[in-house]
């Protein structure tokens, strides 16, 4: 998970901006750095499971939605920098949602991997 390095570095800082991490994975077994993410105390981590939720989860499995992105990210009004990483179709969809939510496209950074167009 490329963004884990950013969350980990932010965790070690004594001052600085707040940091939130939203991950979308198929199952609990697909969470990279799961133990390390659990250990983060200064970073809000939210994981959306698309096919299988962990036992005791209050959220049923399902795809990430624009509403979930809105709830998990900082409000556009404060002008956060937002990073989106994933397969091209996912990145394009989430970046479009962020713009529709009022985020400045210049402050949205993207990284794509894998196939897709």
C-alpha cells in the first residue's frame, strides 16, 4: 500500500496536519500492513470491505461509495490535499467524486497501477 508510508511517516511527526487513510479491499485478509495500521494512534484509518467484512463489523460488505468518501475525507472547504491510489478505473472514479464534492482538482494527487483504462 503506497499510502501506508505516508501514514507511517505522519505518525512519527510531533506536529503537522491531520491525516486520514481510507482503504478499499475485498476481504480482511487483503489488508496490507493490517497490524501496523491498527497500531497507528494519530491517523484515522477506515477500511471498506467489498466482498467480506470482518466478524463483528457493523458495515456490510460493498463497494466504496461517494457518500463513504465524503464521510471519510476532510471537507473540501478546508482545502486538503487528497491522494488516491489504485487501479485506473478506481482512481478516476474516486477523483471525479472528490471534484463533485467540491475538492480542487489541483489538490488531488493520483497514482495508478495495474490494468484498466
